[in-house]
């Protein structure tokens, strides 16, 4: 067999292999798009609410009571160490920050 015919044979085999691989890729993509939202949620590990009742109670105990004791207003506290302390805990609690320190009333976002 000549070098040219070997090259043509190699190209033909490669083309046939890639033609067979394409439908499998498309089939896999189709299967992924048919999954329901519960599958996506399970894969992401998300369930429940961001700030449950127990977590919010803990937030009020740790953050709100210290804010009140240190006379914090916004981002400034009367005592210097309180500002940093409260800020770090607010970051730790995440979504509970949006509920605020009121009686379960969410703060208005501006």
C-alpha cells in the first residue's frame, strides 16, 4: 500500500469515528437537559431555606444582642471592637442578615 492510500484510509477511519461519537455526545446533552429541577437542586446541594428559625434565633442572640449592647448604628459602633465583631458574625450568618434584628420582619432593601 502506498503512503498516499494509507493516509486516505487513516482520514476515512478518523472521520467515521468522529461521526459515531457526535450522536453519543448529542444524546448525552439531551439526557442532561431532560432532568427536572429537583435533580439540579440535589446536584447543587440546596434544600430548605437560607435562614431557618433556629439559625435566626442564634443570629439574634449573637449579633443583635451585641449590636444593642455596643450601641451600633449601621456600620459604626460606640465601642471599636464591636464593629469588627458584629461584621464578622454577620458574614458568618449570611441570609439571616436580611431578616434584621426585628421580630421576624425583613429589612427593606434599597
